[in-house]
């Protein structure tokens, strides 16, 4: 498995990352542990989680269980040193996580301690902010995004306070690197500027949604990534399963994400299924598995550090891991670009 730099940290991460947002609900603990074992055997040693996981559904009763499942694996396996571990501090609005408060200098050490306890470890390799206090155009909010009511001075003051708390955690050996999630080009550039002014650790990565169906990253953030060595950790590279084709013609398989979240977080529309059909036709024409095609395409992007996938079942995980053996021809890439031109911005 190809390894890529995580920003300027000196840490290397594999081209695929195991996401864990189903661990503890859709994926039982024993199978979650099996997935970690299978991933490590394949050379995938990068695992991403969050204090608010699992999802589908989110609930106060299960909040933190994905980290707890990882924690029991670390405790039982004694293999913590073999894993690059990433987790996230929840953004505002989740009422049962610190009453929905903003990310701030006080919440950061509290959140880190909570994650460390659940994960049964004494350090986190990559600590990420799940979404910014000022809001984000992610999660389908790009259609109505309006930054005009943001308070720039407060935003920058919050950033400086957060960077100071992060630096304290770095100095204490509790985190190794800092990353963003659901961020914009302007926000990331300000985090970088403040870091370079001496306020705290430099941003190593951005975890934003990215797939054949969701290419918001392709412009300003792509340029920032390449020029500033801040790689993308792409979440939903299979578009929450849409790109597998399993939801075509109205199908909703038992136990699938859509059986729990019918609209797939706003991704389901009349326009998305014809786009998926077009991508599936490219796969059929070139005798490619659609899962392997979608993930292999992610690897071609110049800003990609790692693509984060989730697998409810271990069999799905093994199928996904085989994607690293697939290389797309220029003919396939041209066909995929043609579909994107025909079906842009489907959600």
C-alpha cells in the first residue's frame, strides 16, 4: 500500500484509511476488532474515529462507543504502536456533547482527555476539529452558504485560543499533529497563517467529503493543499455507498446506511441516480469493479493524502482493500471526466 506524507509532520499514512463510524452500532465490537486485524495485515495502519461516533443514528446513549471499541482492541491486542490513530473534537450543535458548545481553549483539553480515556491510549496521532465554529458549506449547506454574518475578529480570536490549547497538548505528548475537517480555503489559510505567526501547531490535513459525485474540493482547496502541503483525507469516497450501485432502481438493502438514513444526509435526489448510472457504465465498459474504480480514481488526485472508507461487514472491507491493485488508464480517466461534465454538482 502506497504511503503519503501527512502534511509536514514527518508522519506517513497509507492511501486508504479505515473509518469507524459504524463501530459499536451497525458493526459489532468483535467484527470491528476483526476489521482492524484485517486492515493491518493488508498494510493499512491508519484509523479514523471521532468522539461523536457512531452515527446512523447519532444518539446520546451510543456517543463515544466507536472510540471505546477501538480502546478495547488496543487494550487486548497491545498493538497501539502499530496504528496511526486519528480522532475528532465535535463541533458545535451536538446537544449531548458539551451541550452543543463551540470548540474553544477550555473544551479542547477536556475533549482530548475524554477521547484518551475511551481509546485506552496516552496519545493521539492526529487530532482534528470536526467542523468550524462559524459553520461550514459542507453537509449540503453549499447551496445556501452565506458567510456575511461571520464575526472575523471572534473567529481569529477563537483560532488563536484553540492553537494555544493544542500546543499545550503537543507539549504534553497527548497529540502529535493537528488537522481540520469540513473546512474552507479561507479558514485553512487563517489556521496556517496563525500557526506560522507562532500561535500553535501547523495544520497537517483537511478531512472533507470528496468523491466522483462530490468534487467541491477541486478548486481553491486543491490549490491550497498542493502549495501548503495540507493533504486531503477524503471522507465518503464511495458517496455513502451510492457509487457501488446498490441503491439503483430504488433498492434499499437490509442493514445498509440508506435503510437507516433514507436521504443519505441530503445526497439522494432525482439527479444523483442518473449520474451513478453513468459512472457504472464506465466501470462496465472498462471491466472495472465500481468500488475499485471510485477509490482508484481518488488516488489520482494531486492533493490526496488518504481516502477514508467505512465497511459495515468485514467482507466489504476485504473487497475495498483490493482496490489498491487497480490503476486507471487515461481512457478511463477521460471517461470519468466526461461523466462529471455531464452530471456536475449532483448534491
